[in-house]
């Protein structure tokens, strides 16, 4: 459970209708199996101790006694398990004479509470109202299995040892209503919702059920464990497929259908609580504050992760999803630039074209924007500015790309101007220091700004999100523009966007696709140091580290606020086959150092469109003082070595 990961399971036992002893054995067998896998929270189906399809047998004392005895058997058999489980059974309330469809929340031989179903369906294939009363508004203490137990729908179960683990329970139809109990439970603090269900299977229902569960987890910012009845239920009129689902904040973590057994994953309750803190609109209603809590405890231990952790969190792994994402981002960024060009009345979009990935993406976005404006591509002024480190390959690719797009190309060699500037300030041409590099970057920006003034245009920035996070840009050089179209696009995604356009244009313009492919194959470099033998001498990732690592760090540190320990753990799981722990730690330390020391550059960054969940705009998502201390983060990193 360290780092907020709670291993959960949706369990579907193979049952026999009305055979409570057999069903109890199947239930505690699955609990023991889950315990071996490290499961700490488990949900079973609705009425699983008796079977959901008992019909009028639910009214018989014999079956109700059998259900209670079955629960007692489960309690005794799992007394030594460090696990919380919710088990479905019918329960009589002697105070009002009614029968309730309940979830018994149990741990270590104790019944923590009984949660009755509130939405009792009596339509279509459902006849629950014939036997069960709604638990809405019911609150009573009853005796069950020799224990005094609270019967109440509005009840949370909170873990003392893991404060962010708070469990709420609802039953099947409760979720399908207009105001599910889980909404109020989540507002009251529930981070994990357990749903005990017996949802029969008909054509098309599985997809709706899946969207309902994932949507509920996203709307409530919670983990959702949905346990469905399966094999063993009566097939007189219905078939139950055991469609088990585990979702977290809108994402499906694990799913199983047409099979009995366990569906297991891990829910990150710390991540959920961070997101709720971040959303100031996530506020409880008055009645949520009145919901009671029952406390329990779990032994702290390491949770073995089985949930997927993508090595490229900004880039969908599925090719179809990736293509859709790329297409959408290009449109969003182009619409932002289109509006800025319209508003300013700019006669041209001026792009510094180096032959590298970032400037390539910027001019591709500009081309889409011009098309949206019904303006010719010649209104894009592509400026290539070779200097000391420019290679023939990047220069030729820049020229070819501008030509294939139909942009107006200007070639301005800045070598002489930079030499004069170095002479003016006393900078030796032999001293290849930061001044040598930044002097070229600032000269290029000056050229672009002046050309924009000449033609009444607007300078389109090329810097990406990853460079902004690392401060890998020259202040008042490539850090500055009049509109930064790449500002919220990380480097790993820049590459896929360019590749998407290359693939999209392969039939329409093979030459354009060819030059884009060559740009993709070119090492990432600012080309600010003299070339060696005509080849790039300065490779960015050798200096600041692999961008796939930095983009991974960026996502989990900025989007989710994870501490260094947790970021390292996830990075080892996702990228451990490519980088060992020492390498990951080295570049993680480098990321924190650069991120904290380079905030002043982000504080002065130009406007640019937000296209994803992470943005470092000082006017939008990210507010950070430029002189914030990194001490506590670095101290935690030191403890990880």
C-alpha cells in the first residue's frame, strides 16, 4: 500500500442457487486466493451467498438462516486475512420487518457494517421489489452472526493506516439511477467505491456497463470496483456473464467477462486525492458531511504492481488512438494560431526553420492554420539561418521542407553578424561556452522579429513543452516568440506528430514524406557548436538526458504531483528494461534541478495553445515562484540512492 497503491479485486465465485454453504466455501476460497496475491480490498457480487436468482425463496426463513450461517462461515474462515471484503446477502431487519438486499463489509472475522441497496428495480426482467425494501433512509442496529451491526446506506469505511483509503459501497441498480449513492459517498471522502452487482447479459449491455463504470470513476474522481454475478446463477430466463470491471478516474484498469475468479489491479488513492485537491469544484454537499465513518486498519506493505504503466504517458500506445490524438492536436494548435493571426491582422507567419523536429512541427501547424484561413502557404515565411554548427543535412531538409509546403523561403547566414557581435563584446571564437551558443540563438530571434516587423507578420515559436520544463532554451532567444504553437507539446509527442503527417502525406506528396522521415532520423540538436566532419557535434540528449525519461518525469511530477520516490518506482516499472536504476536516478535529479532553477524562463514565456493535460503557462495551469527551493525534493532523492 506504499505510495498509495491499493491492490483490489472484483471476485465472481461459481455458485449454486440457494446452497449457502457451498457458496460460502467458494467465497472464502477466493478471499484466500486474493490474499496470496496481496489483495487488500475485494468486492463480491450481489446476493452471492444465496444466489441472485432465488426468487420467492428469499421470503423463506430457511434460506435467510442459511445466508447468515454462510456469512458466519466466511467470517471464521477469513479471520486471519488482512483484507476488507464486501459480500452480498439478504438481511432481515426485525425492527421494521423488512428484508434488505445488503452488502456485508467484513474484515478479520468482524462485520464492519451492512449497506442496503437503495434503488430496488421492479421493471423488465427485475422483480426485486417483490422481496426487498429500499434501504434509503434506513438506519438501524441489528444482530447478525452474533454481532451488533449498523445497517445504513450512508456509511464509509476508512483505513487508519492508509488515510487516503476510504471505501464506499453501492449495489448494482444504485449506479444506474440519476443520483447514485456513490456520488454522495465520494463527496464525503470515499476514494474507492465497491459495487456488488448481478447484471444479466444481453446484447450491447456490456459496452454500456463498461462506459457507466469508467464514467462514474471519472466523474467522482475515484476508484471503482464492479463485481458481477456469473456462472451458477439460474438460467431459467437470464444469463449472467461475470462482467468484472476495475476503473480509476475514467480509465479502465482491468476487465474480465464470461469467467469466474478474480479480476485484480491496483488503485492509486494518493493520485485520486491529489486530483481532488487540485479541483476546487470538487466540494461536498451539506448532507455528505453528515455521513458516518467506520474505521479499520490494514498492515502496511509493498504492493506489487500489475496495473499498466505506459513508458510514454503523453503518447497513446494503440496506433489508431495515436493517430486520432495526433490529428486532434494538430487541429487544436492550428486553430489557436489561426485565431491569433486573425486578431492581429498579421500578413505572414514567420517561422525559423532549422531542419529539426520542433521547427518542422511549427511550420506544419502554420500550414494547417493558413489552410483554415483560406490563405496561401506562401504567407508563411520560413527563415533558415545557418551558422557555425549548421550541417548540410539540416539546412537542406529545411529548404526542401519549405519548398514542398509552398512557404516563402529566406536564407540568412548569421555567421558574420554573430562574429561582429562577439568582437563587440570581447567573446573569443575559440571559447565555445554558453555565450558562444546563446549569442547565435539570440541573433536568430532578432532576425525573426525584425523580418516580422518588415512584413507585418507574427513570429511563430518552435520551443516544446519538454524544453520549457528543462529550461533548455535561450532566454530572450528561442524562448521568445509572438505565439508558441508547440508550448504544450512534449518532445516524445512532437516526434509522433511529425511522423503522423509524414504517413498522412505519403500518397499525396511522397517528397514531403521523404523529407519528414529524414528529419525524424536526424539527432535532436540545437546545432550551436561547430560541426565535426560535417556531422552534428552537439546531441541534446547526451547533455540533458533522454527525452522519454524527462517526459515521463514531467507527466507524473507536474500532472499528478508525485514525490520523487513514487516517480522513480513507476519509471523503473515502465522503463526499467531500457535504463537501470542509477541512470534513472541521475536524470531524475537532473530534471528536478533544471525544473526548479529555470522557472524564470517559463514565467516570461509567450502565449501558446494548451493541447493536453499538462501546460506550464504562467497564465494558465502552472503557477510557481522563480526562486522556489528544491531542497525537500533533493533530500528525498538522496535517500533513494
